[in-house]
C-alpha cells in the first residue's frame, strides 16, 4: 500500500509536524473520506477539517473558481469539475460526477446545478477566501506583477496518487487555479492527462505547476508513456518535467506511483511540499533534495 | 513539401437522410482549408477556416446546427492547437456565438491562458467584439424535433451513442508548406447532455493534439471514452514510437474499444504528409486534400 500526497506550502518554511498528514492504512474507497480521519491541517486544504477549497487563489475579479479531477486506474473512469463556485470540496464533486453521471466533466453553472442536485451544500465565497489569498490577489493587480512566478510552489494545486492492497491505482487533483486568472480560466487540473492520469497497468500521476505549460505537454499522460516504455517513476517524472521546461518553458512538480508501489515526488520549481506513506514510514520534503522520514507507528 | 488537409464531420451512424449533405459538407470544408494552404497560408489558418465552414453548416453538430442540452440550450466546445509551439486555445460550454473555433483561436492568440469556460468565455468573446447569436438562430428544426422526441428518455450517453441518436463533432488537421501541423475540433456535444457537460473536444490531448515532431490529430465519437484514453495524445504517442499514421490510429481506436468499450474516429496528418481517416463507428464523413487530389467518402468502417 502506498499513498503520496502533495500540497501547497506557505511561505518557504520547512514542513513541521503540523503540516504533514498522518495517514493510517486505509482501503482505496475511503480515499476521499480521509478528511475526517486526519488532524486539522493548515496547508493541505483538500484534507483539512475546516472548509476545504479554502485558501484557493482568487481570479482577476476577486472570485473563487475551482477545478478538480479524480481518476480510477482500474476502469479509467474519471470525474472532473471546472470553474465551480461556492462549494467546499471540489474533489468530492468530481467524484460524484464520476460515480453518479454518465459524464466525465461538468463546468461552471452546470457543475453548481449538479452539486445542488446531489445535496452538496453551498458555502459562501467568503468562507473560502483567506487573508493570504486576498493579499496575494491585491499584489497581483499591479501591472508589472507576474502571477505565474509569484505563485510557483507557494500557492499551488493539491493532489494525491495511491496504490491500494489490491493493486488498484487512483489519482486526484484540486485547485483554485492561477492567481488573478481571467474569469472562466481552466488550467490543467481538471483536464484528464494533464492534471492527472491513472491506469492500473502503468501507474498514476498528479501534477502541479504552470497550468498552461502542463496542458501543452499533457504532462501526466506523458510521464506514464515513459513508464510504459520501461522508465522508473523518478526517471519518467524527471524526463517529463525537463521536456516541459525545454519545450514550453514551464516549471512544475509531480507525484507519481507505479503498480509495484514505486513512487516519486519530483519538481523543477524551487519547492513543492510533499509527503508519502508506505509500509510503516512517512516521508516528506519541501526543497529540492529533501527527504525526511519518520515512523508511522503510533507510540 | 506537400500541403495536406483532412477534415471530419463526425463519427457516428449517420442516417441516410443526412449522408449526402455530410459528404458534401466535408468536401467543401476540405477545399476551403486547402485553398488557404495553396495560397501559402498556415496550417492553423487552414484548420480554422475548414472548421468555421462546418460550424456554419447546419448539417453538423457544431456552431449552427448544434445539438441541445437537457435544458434546451446550446453549449459549444472547441479547441485549436499549433504544432510548432504547442500553443493551444480552447473554450467549453460557451453560448450564443457562431464560431467557437475562432474564439478558441482568440484565447490562444490574445490571452496567456489555454482554456476558458462558461460565462468567462462569453465575457471574453464580448471583449473581443464577437457577435452574439440568439440560440434560435443556432438550432435547426430537425434538431428541435429530435430533441423533443428524446426528451422523455432517461438515457446515458453510451446508450444514446450506441442507439445511434447522437450527433457529433467536426474537426480538421493540416500540414502547411513550411512543415507546420495544426488541429482543430468543434462541437455542440451530446444531445440532452447535462448542463455544463464537457466532452473530449476542448480537452487537449483528447479532442485534439498537434506537435510538429509527430503530427496532428482530431478525434470524434463517444466523448467520455475518448477522454478515458486521451485518444489524440495516444495516437501521437504511437507515431512517436515509429508507427504509421494509419497503424497508430487503428491501434488506438481498437484499444479504446477494448479497454473502455467506446467507438469513434480520428483524422491524422504527419509532418511528412502521411494522413489517415479511421473510424470504428458505422460511418464517418471525412475528406482530404493533398496537392491536386480531392477524395471524400462516407462508407462503412473497415
């Protein structure tokens, strides 16, 4: 069993115990119910006890529009939502798209209408906006601001990949998108093959970084193509990221897993907060080359 | 160096009453795109011109003639991609415009983004001075009647598609005289789709993909299946592995059929001018123009 989680980091501080999820073994079907089982998080918003999706970056108008994707490597089924507003857990809605509809992606008002239809509570936009997000939005209204650069590695997408005891593989990715993006801008996150991909035969990837660059090279699918051709999770991830940088000038990071439980957390941005749980060990890091490790056994 | 354009008007069980008009439509679109190439125009301009023509043609499910969602509205998706730079533009669930492929082009050329959706896409259209077209002008009598007929059915997409009621997508791929490839795809989606349903068409790597190093692809068929296997990118990956455009297409469509039980079609062009039009549905209207040849077909799948 393996579970790898990648989250956005605040500032540039090394992750402390409070920033890292403790992840007891669990069956894959409970993957998205993790939220109630982990201690309160301040940075891993997909899994926090408070309203998730909270902390999302704001679009140019100061509104929150969220994207998410989930994919089942066994059947290749997937669910995605793009530019959805006023809900706490976009990844949960994406899962419902996959499980309760014959579609793979719902967008904007259609996604909200579906959320109402399946009883997902509407939350106020204010409850999703943090002071930090508002501060970054204000700064990026300046004409000479560079939202892509200022966001890299700091207020990014969250995602996870997992392999369970039966060998089933899955991925999930969720985001508020790019700082000060145009209204209705959709990045890589809800686009299958870009924000994530999962296939029991090959592995799973969840991506983060410069969304438009990730889309142009369909980064998740690209990394899995390399793995299909025999490359290891680390080599395939590095090759994919290097290609994205050289071909379209974009930086990013990925968490990757293969059916044997091989895993990698690779990035060419300055930082990416990540954590991985396998057997009885928890591994985590923030800056390039970091890999801390501790026991998962409760004392 | 020869220039090539291939277009498709959708892979599905095209009913006899639409067959001739579909074939005429793709042939005209191929000629239109080819005249752009012959005049030294870019692959991007050629695919946009070809797809615009099919969007304007009410026989196809794109722009004018688009299918209706479960609320009786038209929501349009489109993508365009430049094989030289991998630049891409896409719109999903955009309303009341005649040519989504051109709006997708504007997203690519005029913004730093790749994809815009919903009311954000419409606001962008307005800021670009794109004319608003009333829904009634986009919807044909034929579509309105078919939609009324099927409104009472509770059918999943797969049942609809396999029951041959679904309309489909248009697309084009081209290779120009400077060796650049491009693709474009445009659709109204699936009849009676849920509001906001996004299929494969505007999703990069699924509805289309273009890379000067390997080729350009536009896909059509069962959207959710195409997404599951990222069909366009899959075809490209086979070409990268050395397969012919024809083998790459067939292998990929076969895989989609076996792995996720979906049918569809693809058009592909390689940087060396090889091209293929392949489908696993009963029919697909397609046409290709290369140098002075013009061939078009509407026959059973092989």
